[in-house]
């Protein structure tokens, strides 16, 4: 997903638009996680970049996206850029090391 989101919507307040954006991102992540994994992987991982525009976007963790979106809205920006790339990866269980 590569998209520029606008905080301005004619039929919503700014706060409602922020909630709508966060919900759209959550739905996208859920959809990507439902895709079948390759044989060599056991989990989907996401590379994210977010910022006021594409050139100034910085890497962020998926878990931090909501906080960053809220801070961008607090800066009174009209829009922001978000890029999310899904990649298959291997995660080792914490319990696997103990046994």
C-alpha cells in the first residue's frame, strides 16, 4: 500500500477522519495477514514508512502507526504519506528456546 491520506473530508470532522484512516489501515493489515504464507515463513511482517510526504517519510514499526498518525494530525497537516509493504518472515517462539 502506497497512499497519501487526507485529514480533510467534506462529510466528517477531523477526528472522525483520523479514526476512519486508522480503521482502513487496520483492515488492510488484517487482509494481508490472511494471505497464504510461503513454505519458508511462519508470519507476515510489515515494513512501514510514514511522513508528511513521500520524500520525508521515515521508517516506523506497525505498532507505532496510530501514534504517528495522531501526532501528524496534531501538527495540523492537511495530508500524510503512508507506505506499507508485507513480507514473509520467520519468527522463533520464545518457548522454543527453553526446550
